[in-house]
C-alpha cells in the first residue's frame, strides 16, 4: 500500500512540466501507466481476472548535472496486466545507476544497458511492451582513448523479475569486453576516403555455478556423471564497410560448450553468422540480409527457458508488421538452429511522371524466408536421448528440410491529392506453427490485404479509413480460424483528440461463433502527455491507433494508458 | 534501507517541485554516443544547425505514424529549409532486427533528413521517450524548448509554426 501511495506521489510530482532544476542540474524523465479491466470471455479465450483491475506503471527519473548523471526507475505491477509474467507482481526500484561521462571515458555503476556489435553475443536491453528486461547490474566502462577507437568493458548480473540476484548463486555473472575501430576516424589521411571501414571484436564469458548432472541407464540403473562447464565463453568479430552507394555489415560469432535447458543439455558448440549487403541511391534502396544460427541460446542461467536472462540477441529476419492482420502469424527466432534470408527493395516513382503521378509513389517490396539448419544427430546417450552428447553435426551452408516461415509482401504509398493519401499492402505468408512451439500442426498459408486512406479535413483534423482482409483455409490455435476482415474508422480533431472504432471479424470460422473483435478508443494528447481509453475485445498483436504503436495482449474489457515525458 | 530510499525519493521530488517554481532553466541534449548511418560514433550533444534551432524526431521503420510524419514533413522540407533554415535529425530506434532496413528506407524515400541510429535506445532513454513518434525542438542555445508525442495529419504544420516562433525568440509552450 505504501508503495502504491509512493507511486501516486511520483506520478503527481511528475506532471509539473518539463525538466526541473535542482542543485544546478536537471531532472527529466518519463512515466507510463496501463490499467486494464478485463472480463472472462471463453469464446475469445480471455481469462477471468480475479483482481478486477490490473495495473502496470513505471516512472524514470533522471538527474543530469554536467558530466554526471544518475537515475532510477520505479516500477509497479499491481497486479501485472494480461500477458505479463506473474513474477513481475510487486513494486519497487527496478533500476538505478550513477554515471560519469567524459569525451574519453564513461563509467556507469549500477544498472545499465549495452550492446556489442549486432548483439549476437551480448545485448542488454528492455522491451517494455513485451515485459522483457535483462538490464545488467554491475559496472560498465567505455574508453575512447583516441578518435575512432572505442573500448567497452561490462561486468554484472542480469535482472530476473524482482529476485535478489546478488544473494543467490542461481544467477550467473556476465563479463564482456568489446573493441571497435573506425579506420577512417583513426587515420587522418583516410578521413575523406569513399571507402569507410569499421572493424570490431568482442568476447563474453558467463560464470554460472554448476552441479553435476546424471544420466541413468533405464534397464541397469547405471549412473553416468555429466560435468557441466561453469564458464561459458563466446567471441565475435565484425566488419562494417561502405563504398559510395554500397554498404556491408558482417558479424561472426562462436560460443563454447553450453549444455542448457534450451538445447537439451547437448555439448555442441554454438555458432552465428550474419551478413547484410545494401545499395542506397536517391529514390532507391536495396538490402539483402542472411543469417545462420546454430545452438545460440545464451543465458546466464543454464536451467532458464523463458524470455529472461538472455545474454545475446538473435533477431528474426522477417518484416515487423504494424497492420494487425499482417501480424497474425508472428515469427520468432529459432535459437537452436535456423537459417534465413531477407530482401528489401524500396523505390520512389518520381513526381510528375506517368507512373509517379503528381506527388510521386512509394513502392516497397519485402521477401523473407526462415529455414531449419541441417542437423545430423550423431549418438544417443545410454538413456536414449541426446543429453550430454555432442548432439548433432551440421554443415554450414546446407539448409535443413523444414521451412519455418516465408513471406512476400508489397506495399504502395501514394498521395492522391492534397487531401487524400492511400496506402495499399499485400502479403503472402507461409507459417509453420512449430516455430511457436505447436508441434504437428498444419502449415498456414495466408493472403493478406490492406487499404488505408487518410483524408485531411479543415483545421488540422483528419479521417482515416482502413480495411484489412486475411484469407486462409487453415486454423491458427483454438480461437482463430479461417478468414478475417477488419475495418477501422479514426477521426482526429486538431491533433489533440481522436476517436476510433475497429471491428475485426473472424467470419471464416466454421465451428462456433464467428467472433467480432470490436474496439472503441478515445484519446487526448497535450504536448508530451497522452491519455487513451479503449473498450472492446483485443486479439494479441501490435496495434497502431491515434498515432502510436504498441504491443497488446488478448483481453475483453477496458484499457487505459497514460504516458508522459517531463 | 527501503524506507530510507522511499523517504529520500519523496524529499528529492518535492524539492524539485518547489525548485521548479523559481528556476526555469531548460534541459539540454545529453552526451550519449549513438551512430551515423555509416556506423561512426556521434554524440547527441554535438547535434547542431549552425547556431539555429533544430528538430529531433524519434522514429522506427515499423512505426506507421512515424513514417506518416516523416513523409509529410519531407514533402515540404525543401521549402521549409529555404524559408527558415530548419534541420531535422531523424533518430531511428530500430534494433538489430530492423536496423538493416533503415538505410534503404531513408534513401528510397529521399527524405533529406540527418538520420542517426540509436540501436539500443540509449538516447531514447536519456530523453525520456516512451513511444515513437516523439518530436523535440532544440533552440540555438542547445536547450529543449518544445516536445510533442504522436502524430496526426496536420501536426507538421504545428511543428513549423512553433519552429518559426523559436527562431524569432518567442516563448513557446
């Protein structure tokens, strides 16, 4: 209760306007509160909420005075809104740090976020709307001894909900170093060279105290002892180059023996490779990326399987959609092994041409595919599984025989007149439910369409009409089946108020009720404060209404969000 | 210990509230290091527009309202620049997943902004940004004098009006 009072106090204090002055320094920060009241709805799978009202809130307070800064984040989950891990329940200071920054030196003590290269072996970050936070608690030092050289060192443990990580050996210690050199900044004579080169390398080691594991032969009862490695090291090298319109970004990483709960305690070494090639000219942009991931789950606790305690970051190479029906089948990276390619072409048809029309036309083409890697399982252990063995061998360039996800999408954006803007999009998706852990389900093939028209009205008001259509013959989980259609009308008044109505209709469902996921929303924005209230049924996904995008969980009821920066 | 922290926070915050009544110095851009599109390091505190005010827009390739805002401003950017000398920094918060799409999108869209990458949200956190789009105007002294969140068609007109006021040295709210 005390904590709740404090939260309210912090909130009221926060609304006093931008940046406050104290002892010659500045105080800034931000604040967000989500309140949810959801009722049971078995038809859409919304569960009963015994608390009636759920709330997530946080506020960041940051104090800056010259080279010194210190900050903290107070979080309250009373109780966590739907979709958040119940272990978040509670309130307190989840993040606090003090930092000193000079041109050549940065020292941060306490909590921090950091990323080495593309994050293949180390990334500490937060994704608030996903309930993901693997903030480090420890020490971070960044040195820039000469122009063009950056050296980083990190040591600490990672956040695990509200657990007291320092009082337990159950949480591993993460240590890492990284070096990056920009050749053109370092050597004066190359500064203006059209060829720009940045090279880097990093090394990370996790110390996770281990106990021996035993494999028992079922018929004889014989024990086989497995000695777990306590220090799990990884290394990565990267190169970033650009020459005129061309650019390249490559990184290769390896990880030592790391038997863990995600890979089934095999001793196979980890490997990740990432390559991205781009061409960028005025009005035309092309990017092709490829990656291969082999046994790269890297956590600071070997028994952990969820989203927490990730030491590295392995992004999915697929398009992140903001139209909700396009994001019906979200793809998640297969950390135990996948290879994929993604290509993007972005082209602007010029103004005042036959195809471009009076205002020009934007075209976007995107293709992505994610596939399993080749795995030849080598030997079984006496218990008949792969625990404690090498697991498998894999040939680097050979793809496995399973497709996880494939998509081709096309988007066209066009200003029709001074008042009308049209956006059209089409996507063909192939989705393997095994990618989200659903074994033995049929592949989903879907054609998805969207048309989105914005009309400017007088006095900075506008209307937006949106229609989306998803055609598929397959079912997705228990509650979504067959075809969907969605319509949205949104009215913005003077950039301050908005009202929106949406209906997402699962009209293709053959058995059971064809559910209407209706939703009404109103919002108000003033400066950096936004209040939004919505009522209706919500399917899980990304939603963008009234100008801001965020991820939302499934529910039926009322949802209110307040955000503010100060 | 916990109680101590709570009391400390309470006193600290009330102090601020009272203090704010008497002193209204504005906050400046933090010394956070982010990257240019070429991967070179750049400090946010070094953002500048030859002594004139400038604009910072937080955006991401997956954020539709952000793209609407950036496209809407791009249509008039040439005219605005000629008329007022405005400069826009477009700070992408795309992470390693969507970051490769930033460069093709920027060149394909032909915006003309100064695009920088905040891949691990360092600057986003330091400036207290909740969700994109979030727009700032920084005056000639490097002080943040105006902020706005979200985008609705027409907001770009408000932005340029406010910018013009700041150029003239008028107070804005």
